[in-house]
C-alpha cells in the first residue's frame, strides 16, 4: 500500500555526478523545480546511492538529491562510493596499522579524485555532506519493495537492523569495519559491493576501466548455476576458459539466492548495458552506466507485485553530459 496521497515511487539508479542528466530524467517523469527543490505532486523519488564520484557535476548532483531528501520529495540509500568517501576521510582506529580507514593508495585516490576536486573550493560543504552520508540507510524495506545498493542478504540485514533500527551506521560501525573479519565489514561489503568470487589460480583481469582485479562480481539470484559463467554479473566478460570452469559443491553452497517469492528488489551498482528490463519478475538493476555514456534509469513503481518492462524510464547520456 502507498502511504497518504502518493501514487507511486520512482526508483533511480546510480547518478555519479550526472546532474544535468538527472534533471532531464526528473522532468521526463513529471517532476518540476519548486522553491529550489525538484518535486512531483503525487510521487516520490528513491535514489539507490552512488550520487558522487566520476561525473562532471558531482557537487550539483549532491545538492539536488540532498535538497529533495531534506524536503521530503525523495529518499536515498547509501552507495559504496558514499561509504568510500567516509572511509577515505576518517582516521583509522589506533593500532590498525593505517592512517585512514580507506587507505590513500593511488587506486583509491583515483576513485574519489573528481569529487575532491569539485568540492575543493567548498570544504565546509564537503564536511557537511560527509556528516549527511551517515543519515543514509544501508537499505530500505518498504514491504512490497526493497532497495539496497548491491545485494540483499537477510542473514546480515536482520541482525544489523536489530542493532540499527533506522538502517544507518555511525562512526563506531565504520571504524569496526577496518577489521575485514568483523560483522561491520561483512555488512558493508555484502550490501554495498555485492558478492565477489576469486578468479581461479590467482588469475588477474583488467577491466575496461583500466583497473586490475583478482575477483569478479556474481549474481545472487541464479537458481542452479553450474559454471563460473552462470554467475558472473559485470560488464567485463570472463575469459572463455574461466567461464566454462565448473563450480565446486562448496562454491555452490556459499552462493546466495534471492527467491522469486520475495518482495520486489531494486539494486544499482552493476553497470548494466542495453535497454533496461527486469532481471527477474521481482528484481531489477537500475545502474546502466550513466557516467560511462550509458543511461540514467528509473523504475516507476505503482503498487504492482511483479515488474513491468514498460515502467522503466531513462535518459541516454551523450558524450557531453
């Protein structure tokens, strides 16, 4: 059931600083700027996180989403890029062997560099937004629909929600995640980054983004996977010999399955391509690589129990977006 006078929610994928494209998408869905805030008379926007990093208008995008949330015209959950920004900016606990929770390596700096540069003349604003990120929940369970940036895992969400009823972390939780074996680290990794599987025999892949990786992103909805290729979920394909490699029984047992009888779930994070469509009747990814000249995508939910292909709305991102 939709609360009050709302006629539906518009769930929006990863913005990544594409503010101009976001205003085009909002306008296409009937939102208009009123008293400085984008609003819809009968609907509410729900953002899947990753508002910052990579794009040409990060500061503008963050102000736009923030103002909508504060005005009650939208809600936003945490993405892995927001948690990265907090970890980059937060000193590590004493005895951790590092200076910051997210180490200031060249690779990590490359991810956040555009954001830091675009806020360089507004350091107080950036400090404000870092505090504001703590108000973004890791997930939203609205009964008939759910939102999480990368992966829904009840085995982690239920105990987390029992401790943090608003779904938001605090600095103590972030500091605890410095220990990669901790519950805090497991929650942040699984919900905001998804499930990775190591490539066999220590192999390394170089993605189209130029970064090298020893693991690949996997599905959490494949019912009877047999090979590595059955579970890969990322823009970069696996080498043929890896894709054909059978999964072991232990690997199959560790895989997560989001059943078809669960509520509709929306995720971002995974850099999809092509025309937006449901992955399953109750699962949609809304990240279609807007910042890589793909599409900024929304799904217009109106109370249905199964996703409809014609409820996807998007704006193609040109090279000068």
